[in-house]
C-alpha cells in the first residue's frame, strides 16, 4: 500500500497546477516591489519633506530644540488614545467612539477625587482607572454578548460619559493635583517627559504582541474573519470582550497621565481628541504595513500630525489649522496609500 | 418562430436574403454558420502591473447556444469573467460587442444589463442580511403609481413565478444569510433567470452551479435548455466538465491565458478530451486505487446516537486508514455531521469514541475538539476556511498557535517556516510565496492551503465537507491524493459531499442519508453511477441536458 501511495505522490509533482500563477507572481514581484516600498514609506517621506520645508521657511523657530520638544513631548494623550482605539479596531470592532470620553472620565475622576474629596492621589488614580475599565467592559458586554451595533453603543456611551464628566466637575476645569504626582508624567528623561517614553513603550509592546505572539495572531484573525478564527479554536467572544476591556484600561491610564501632566483637567477638552485619534489611527494604515492597522505606523502618524500642526502654527496660522490639517491629511494620505496598494497588488 | 441567423449558410445563399423559412425543429442540430454573435470578444489583452494574464483572447457566443468556457485554475478564466462584468479594465485594443454593438470599456454593468447581459457570480453576490425576496428583486423594484410605495405582493408574485419555473422552493422571507449554500445558489440563479426574455439576452454563469446537488443540477440544466431554445444565450464558466460535455453546444478552452480551442463543437467529445485540452496532456487515471489498509488491531472511531440540526440518532464507525463518505439529498442531514462532530454547531446528544476515550459530543467546542484530535475542513473557504487578506504562512499555521498557553511569547518562526515549506511542497501550492496574501492565490491553491492548515495539525479524525469544491482537475487530483495519504498514515477520515465523482475517488465506504439518518451503506467498488443511484433510490443519473438531436437516446456517454 505504501508503494501505491508513493507512486501517487510522485505523480503529483509532475502535475501541472497553475504554473501560470507562479510566473505571474514573479513578474508581479519585480514590477511591484517599488510600488510596495512606496506604499510602506510614502508617509515617512512626506514627513521628512515637511520637516525640510518648515525648516527652510522658519529656520529660527522650527529648527530648535524647543520645537522638537513640543512635537515629541506633547502627544502622549494621542498616543494612549490611539492605542486604545487600535485594541478594538484590530479585532474587527469598527470605531470605538467612546475612547476620548472614557479618557476624560478617568482624568476628571482622579482630579475631583483628590481635590474635592481629598482622597489619596494614588487611590484616586486607581479608582479612575477602574472606572474606565468598567466602561470598557460595559461597551464590550453590549457589543459582544448582546450584539448591539458598535457605533451606536460607543457613540451613546461617549456622549453619556461626557455628560457625566461635566456633571462631576460642575462644568468647570478642575485643578490642584499635588506637584509630586505630576512627576509620573513629566519627569525629565533626556530632555523629554517620561510619558513620551511610556507611550513609545506601549506602542512597541503592542507591535510586539501583534507581530510575534499567538495572541496577536489571534487578534488579527478575529479582526479578519470571526468564523475562521472560531473554527480554529480561538475563543472569539472572550477575545473581543478582552479587547474592549483593555481599550478601557489604556484610555484610563492615559487619562490619569494627562491629568498628572497638567495638574488637573478641563472636561470640555476630551472631545477635541476624537478626530486626531481617528486621523492618526487611519493614517497609520498608510505607514509600514499598508492596508493594516498597525501600532508603529500609528505612532509615526501621531508625530507626523504634530509636526504639521506645529509647523503651520509657527507660520502664523491659528488654532483652526489643526482641524484643517488633521482632516485634510487623513483623507489625502489614506487615498494615496490605497492607490499605491492597489497598484502594487 | 424563425430565426434566420440559425439557418445554414448554404441554405441562406440558396434562398437569398429576406426569405421566410419554414419552421424547423432541427435548427439546433444543423451545422451553424457564424451569425451575428450574441457576445463577441476580440483581441482581449489583460495585464496586471507589467504582467499579461490574458493574451489575444477571442470568444463568440452565438444566439441560442450554451457556450462552455473551461480552463484550469489560473488559466485566466476568472479574469475573463471579471473583464466581462466590468471589474477589470482590459488593455486598449480589446473589443467586446453584444449583438454586434460594441460596449464601452471597461464594461459598465448597467449598460451590459440594458443590453440583456445577466451575470451569476461565483460568490453569488447576495446580501446576506436581506430576505430572499429583496435579493431577488433588488434593482427591479417598482413603486406604485402615486405613493411610489413598493407593491410587495406584486414583487412576491414575480419572485414566486421564477422559483416555480426553477422547480425549487425557497422561503421568500428568510434572510439569505441563513440559507444553505444550495439555496443561496438557487436564489442567485433565479435572479439572473428572471430577466431572460425569450429570444434575446445572454446569461453568464461563473461557477455558480458548484453547490447545487444532483437533482437541482439536472433541473437547472433542464431550465437552461428551455431558455436557450428560445434564443437566449448562455456562457457557462465551470469546473464540472460533465456540465460542458452534457450541456454545452460549443466550448472555448483557455490555457495559460490563451485560447487553445475556440468555439469547438462539443458533439462527440468526452471529459477526457476536454481534460487533455485544458492540461495540454492526459491526466493519469485516478480511479484505480488500492483498497484501504486498515491497520490490524486498531480501534475504530465510533459515533453513537448523534443528534442535532438535521440529524437524529446517527451511529457510525470509521477505522484509522479508512475514508468514510457521507452523502444524501440536500437537507438529508449528511452535511450537518461534520459540524456537529467538530463542536462548531451545538449537538443535542451523542458520544464519540476516539483513541480509547469517550467524548460527549454536546460538550465539544471547536477548541476542545481540536485538543481531542479532531480537525474540520469546512465548506466555503471564503467565509469559514481562510482569512483572505492574511498571508499563506499565517493561514497555514494558524491552528498551531491559537490555543497556545504561552500566548504572549513569540511564535517559533523557524518551526512555522518549516511547516509551511513542507506543506507547500507536499500539496504543490503555487506560487510558492509564503508571504503573499491568500487572496492572490487561485481557488485550487487556496483549497490546498485550507487542507494543509488542518493536516499540519496531525488530526486523528479528519472531517471534511466538500473538500474539492470548485477546484480544477489538477488540484482535485492533488487534494484527493493528500487526503488518501493522510488516511494511509493512520488518520480516520469522514467526507461529507454531494459530488459523486469526488466521493467515488475518495471513499472506501459510503453512508447515504435520508431524513436525518443513515439509509444505506455502500461498500466495495464505488462508481459515480452507483452513488447517484443510491442517493436517488428511485431515480437514475440522467444527462444534464437532453440530447440535442431529435433522436431520443437516453444513454450516458461518460463515467
């Protein structure tokens, strides 16, 4: 019997099965490698061009250590929020609109509990983070267990939380966190606040999990096709629920750092993060791994956006420029990436 | 009913033009002169980046014929279909004409439809969340006179009429997503058929019959026969050579992106001839194979009292080394067994004896089934088999890591590369590009990756559902050989399928289901004919389409 099998096996290799496909791919590869390279690094190229351009136009203000510090030292909130959004987007939950409000909830809770209710600041921080995790869990239960539409749940939750933070803070910015608490975010490490490095570590860790570990691969597969994942033994429900909870956790931690950095929080501010978070996360799909949500691309996108906004402000534009830039860049960059990706396919 | 375009040229010359001819019943049998083709494709070139996938392709579909289009996976068949439906833009210089009038390129679906071209896609193009009725009538809904309300009772009548013509009953209010593959295909076919007006139009079927059972298939071709006899044309793109041999009037064969046979008359051709044209050589006969070697003193895998979905109280045994087939009519429950046994669908009752342990089937989850050594290769590689935009390597090794206890430690890349290379080699997956996304592979190669994904998990019980659906002969050969090899290596294999040719190649033993339980068992020499006979105990396996000449010969030409 084994002989028969071997004989059959031998005939297999002579069989013609789609050799056209093989030659196709070779041809595609030689023709498409530039396109693929361009798709991966186009945005980074634009970033460099932008730096050169602003450098030429505003050499005295843009090419300074101060500008560098502003760009890299001021975006921690955005980094944490994009990481939170990535958690759910990667497992296929399209757009969690409550991340910004959840972040605001945590920031305002830690401040109010410490300043108004005289809690120990560390206990307040932990309580604030727990509240954010609970919000993530409620989102997850509604979306994953009960099957309610993600956008509806998170839009409602975001608005609800915004109202709660306004109520808790009595519609006013609250401040007065102890100065030593600020050190968790502002401690100077090599000229940049420590929270910058925490943000980078967070994104690197996230990228490591996604690229190298079974957990990351499960997340990608669930995002891509739930049924395929379920049939392969992934506990899909648990993973999706986990993603919402971790998203809440990251948003909560981000909120505490934001409050620490400024010594308090203005509840009206959190909503202004929503568009930049989406701009960064989607622009991230045009960087490094075209067509995929990826943490490192998102991290680069955050600083790309910050560079553009700062450069334009130094050129004399006022606060309107950030909306124009965030919105415009998002559309243009994603369009270019999509076109390049389609060509290189 | 006189169609001068069908009159032999000699005759037309003899009679002069404009002469009214007597009605002829022999129109279809007559040697046809090239009339104005319903669909004419000329010098079609198609490139991706700087890579030509179609070269100088030409096809003429005449009025009132079924024109087969065959070719291996990767021969350019699907690309051609996508050009015809406007998904791809062909290179400049291509001409596509319907009834002599040239179409603008790329083909615009609306224009094509206005000219009478309907398409049934391989993926069927259905809206899963909408009802059957809505799917049927989308784009054709008409408002009432004043309020522009949709008159649902009228729509319902129209849809019912089409299903009646098809001889199939599909619940009109059910969301399409809840239907079985076969019913989904029926809905898509019905949607295309409803626009076919007598005497005009062209319907393109792109692999749309792949999930139809035998009876539906015969019925489908009966209706197709009726439709083309009115003068409507059909372009049939298919892997089932039997369909072309039995039903097509002429065939065009693609190989390596070129036309190797253009509009060849099918009369007198058989499947072997077609295969030879597609491959450029003859395929080694697979049908002669040794009997299964069941290792002595091996304990068979036993299923007892399996109940759930459409099955009740089913018991069966399969030994390591044996391939057991399950078949039956659509709805008989045979195709529920794979999903119940692998914990994918919840079973109500039943036990499974595997490797000396007795497992309760209702307690199985996909994860625990995998741990117990059960692997399921499901039907429908697009929605349940593979994650299309992830890479070959990621897909092929996915089950290896999903249950890893060390889920935050790095995946062993070397081991992964070794597994992928080994299986690419063993199943001859082409092109050999581990990092290419699975979407870029042809259907046959995707199916090989799907099989490799589960074989690599070294199961003790391998359960498959339609494992060679919609793949070409070459890939089918490889898949069958790989499944038999897995059995020879000591795996117990259960195959649920409706394709008698596939089952005849694969199985040592066959269980025929009826109304949720096993009605008959076939052993020994399984031929497609005996299988069909057993499935349709009261019927025979008739030709897909009646003979095209007047002589009534109810004879099978093949198998």
